[in-house]
């Protein structure tokens, strides 16, 4: 893999944008959810770019693919938890749609990078 720094990865940059979106959306959740759903969604969102960065810092493509897999799982966790928040009335359908669009882009980039690492 020719990237010297995880910050150069578009997938990491887009995942960071997703974290920002998630934090902004959860800012409006009820106070009673601060230690519940809000905290859980934020942790899962932060895990996505964190695992991408950690994987890129590993010495092998195999390790990197493993961490990309973890990031993908965290991404699906975020989507699920945001759908729960929508069903509870904490998010509007349009807001969820915007975040899911960003999430889908991150997923496509993770999948593409993971495939590229297999081919190398």
C-alpha cells in the first residue's frame, strides 16, 4: 500500500466527516439519552476512522483489511443505532437519510480499499 499517512486516505477523511455529522445529530437527542444511545452512537462513529487509521499503521495488508472489517462493522452499528433513534423520534427521516448517504459512501470506500489490498 503506497499511502504513507492515514490522513491521506479519502475513506478516513469521509469517515471523519461522518463523525461530525453524527455528533451534530446526536447533540439534539434528549438529555436522558446522554449516557445511553447518544454515547453509544458516538463511540461507534469514532471507531470507524480510528480503526481505519490503526489498520493503516499496521505492517501488513492483512492487518489493514482486518481493521477495515472492524470499521465496516462499526459503520453498520451506527446505521442501526441511528435507525433506532429515528424510530424513537430523536431524528427526522431526512436527517437520517443524509447521514446514511454519507455512511454508504464510507462503506463503498472501505469495500474498495479492502478489495485493493487483496489484489496487491
